[in-house]
C-alpha cells in the first residue's frame, strides 16, 4: 500500500478567468479610457477632426455593439450590435444627447473627411484581391441577373399591393418602390426627384419629400432583414455559403480547384505582416482615386463602379504581384475588424434621421415598404439559386443592397448579416444597380407617367 496520498484541491487547480474584454482590452482599461473621452466631450474640449472623432466613435461603437450582441431577440433576429450601433447613435443626434460640437465633429469626419469612402475603398480592394480569379469571373457574369430579379419582383409586389390597398399601383411604384430600390439618397432619391419633377411637372423638392421616408424606412427594414437572413442561415444551412456567393461542387475536384483559393495562398494571405499593411492602404486609396479620375472624364458612371471594374480587371489579368494582393487583403481585414463599429456610429449620426423614419409610419405605407424589400429578397434569392449562387448571399447582395441606402446601407446590411466580405457585390448593386434604376425610372415615366 502506498504511504503517500496526493490531495488535489479544487481551489488550487482553478485558473483565474481572464477579465471581460471590450474592444480588445480588459473592461476596466476600456472604462478608464472612455471616461477620458466622454469627459472631454461633455466639457467641450474634444479635439476637432479625426483625432477627436476616432476615440469618441470607438467608445460609442463598442458600447452599443456590446448592448446589441447581449440583448435577447435583438441579437438573434435583428442583426445584434450593428442595428443598435446605428439607431443608438442616431438617437444621440436626434435627441441632442451629445454636445452639438461632438456631433458636428463626427458628421464632418464621415462626410467632409471622407471616412465612408476610405472604409469602402479598403473593403472593395481587399476583398476582390483576396478572391480566386476564376471565382471572380464566374460570379461577375452571373450577378447582374440577380439584381434584375430582385428589382422585377420588388416593383411587381409594390404595384400589386398598391392596387389592393387603394394607394394606387403607379403611385406605389413611383413614390415607394423605385426610390427604395434606387441606390440611396445622393445617387438615388435626389436624381429621381429631378427626373420625376420634370416628367410630372412638379417641384423636385416636393418629390424628394415624398421619397425620403420610403428610402429611410426601406434602409431600416433592409438592415433588420440582413440580421434575419443571417439567422435563417443558421437554421437552414443549405441556403447559405456563410459569406461565399457561389455554390461549389466539392465532389468535383477540378471545379473546386477553379474556384477555391489554394491552401498555400491562404497561408500567405492569413499570415499577418504589419509591414505590408501600409502598402495595402496606399493601393486601396489609389484605386479609389483612379475611380474618381475616370468618373471626372465619364461622369455618367459612378466612381465606385469604375473602381470596382479597375480592381477586378487588375485581379483577373494578374497585373499586380501576389505579394501586393496580400497587402490589400490584410489591410482590408484590419479595417473590417477594427473600424466597422466606428463607421456604423457615423452612419447613425450623419445619415440616419429618426424624425423622418417616424414621420412615415402608417400601416399602408409600411406595408408597401415591407413588400418592396421582401420582393427584392425573394427575386434576388430565386434568381441567385438558378444561376448558381447561395440564395441567402444572393438575397443580401442583389436584394437588400439594392433596397438599402447606398454605400452606408451596404455597410449596415452586411454588418447585420455578418458578411462584410460581400462588399464588392454590394457595391455593384448600389452603384451599377442604382444607375440602372435611374434609366428604368426614366423609361417607365415615359410609358406610364
């Protein structure tokens, strides 16, 4: 018999759990830094420009995101943190909870400072450069029918419900469905109001006041539906590629090799190299500048569209060494993982007017908005399935990224759906799809106006 006994103490074996983390740091450090930022904000001494905007928006984004991700029902069905960040930040502006100067600093940072363009340029360049060439070619050729399917069903349901409710099918299509599917405010509702104003001999400002609530409500509902589609993907896994657009035939090795990024490339791409991220930043912003340059020469097509085409062509033709493709991808990952919350705060403060959203609430109007967004989801999802896309990814990009509010809506919807890597397809919807809606509305106005 052994004379010694080993007594294990549960208390001695217990390893202390790490402290709760917020924005990558223990909560007490985050609380300390937040106190400094909020103190400077309410004392009116928060620095102007991005040096003041960044810390305030990081604090607000992290707190609202935490609330959304931990609130039952919201975290399961409404997009979680993303939707709380947007509408919580919008409430800070609408109800003047933050000092005017702080709100102005964040608004200027988003609009005059170009942070939205900076973010989207990084995501477009990095996500395209991180794709397989064959996948990019195959997906691009199949994507435009997905947009057309979403538009066709959205406008058809809007017309049908408009007729059944007494709102009028033509009024429902022109003043609700088309503005929702038109690409947001600046590139959608504003030019649409001019087109309709001239065609119907009405004041464009009056047309715009009719369209704005539809655009705002369609954007809000699209964000919510992004979260719901993500939830659906967890329940019906056959409907989603979890951020991958095309359905891959894994049993066919040759097909898989054409569409999947190789393991060697993945290892290089996913091995973080801080020295490369600066090159990724420069390349992304240069592509944006190229889009602006071509837009100056050919203004009929939005600069984002030219940028997408340029990045895609460089990728498809292999004009950029693999090392620099990886630079762009790693920079995109940094921006997506660290600055999405900042951007969502800016969308709430600078682009989301809760007063306009609330003013449009009525049963009939809300029904028309809902069927338009639902039609975009159904049409894009069905056509997406037919052309070889996963229905949920097709519905999010070809449907909800048409029915949201342009670039800001794309970020919000993809964030709620947890599929930020789909930004290139979202931007095709917002820019090329938005331009298509302007042409379509002009033709429809000539026929039915």
